[in-house]
């Protein structure tokens, strides 16, 4: 979350996504308003699953990162998609909750909050997945960045360096390394960024006490171990 003194998702997830129903508007409204012939081919490719009665198969409770606990975010805080088939995933965005792990889970399960991240990492290294990586989470406050990224929240406060524990760094680094390998994403600061670096954001996380050198070093080590294990 990363904005001190507020628990609101406004300005963070409010990128226009909440105003579009996941099963209405797109096919019916867009087609009737402008005609299917005027829709871009890429738009139609992303819309096919929204035709009533057509749905991508999903396994309830499945997680994308082994060992993560599934805790579902409210459906109003994310948008169904089929990434990376419809949107290229080329960013990991690092957040800090500005609160406890439990408070983050609570607000992300609240349909009125307007925002949620794919993952939340607790200070002891435990990871909850709340939205599938296939889908677009409302976490960055920028629609383009929401569509292209995976968002990871970290328990704590941006002005308390002691909140960023070794267990948290290591667990988050393993998660980010797996995301980078899954989407063939370089492990560098262009592709692994803080919420503060998202264009148009008014958030400050992960803040000045997040040790980027340490984190990227850990991500690279985990990435290399993951590659060696698959060799």
C-alpha cells in the first residue's frame, strides 16, 4: 500500500478497471456501440472469455507459487484475464502494507477497498496468494502497469527498517525469482520496481529503508538456484 496515514485504495487501484463489469459491457456494449468490425483484433482476443457461458478453466484454491497459502481477494479488487496470452507480464512491483499482514488480507478481501495485490509476504516469510497471476490485480494505481505486472505486498511500515526481516527478504526474493523465470523477465531494477516508481502514483513504498541491493542480490541467487534445479 505504502501511503502513510490512509487505508484507502483510492489512487492505487483506481485505474478505471473497477468500472468495467467482468461479464457485461465488453462484448455487448462495445460491440453494439462501435460494431465488432471496428474492434482491434487484440481486443477481441482478450474478450472471448467474457461471452456468457464461455470461461477459462480454473482450479479453486490453486496457487502459482508452491508453498503459498491461498486467501482469495474480493472479486471487485481485480479483473479476470489470461496473462501472458492477453497481456505481457514484464514487471514485479514491490509494495509495503503500512500495516500488519492480517490487516492487508482483511482490506484486500473487502470489495469496497478498490485494490489488492497478487501476494502478501509476512515478516516471518509466510506468503499468501490472493489473486492468480493470470489475472489483473488493482495494485499499482496505473492501468497499464496493473496489466503488465505482478504485485507483492510486504508486511510493515516504510519508516521502520526493522520491519524488513531477513525471512521476509528471502521469501520474497524466491517468489520474485520464480515470477521472473516464469515470464522470462530479467532480474534487474528496470523490471523489479517499487510502487513509488509507477508513473502517476502518489505512494512512497517500499520507502528509503528497503534494501534494493540486498534484495536484487537475493533474487539473482534464487533465480540461479531455480535454473540449476531445472537443468
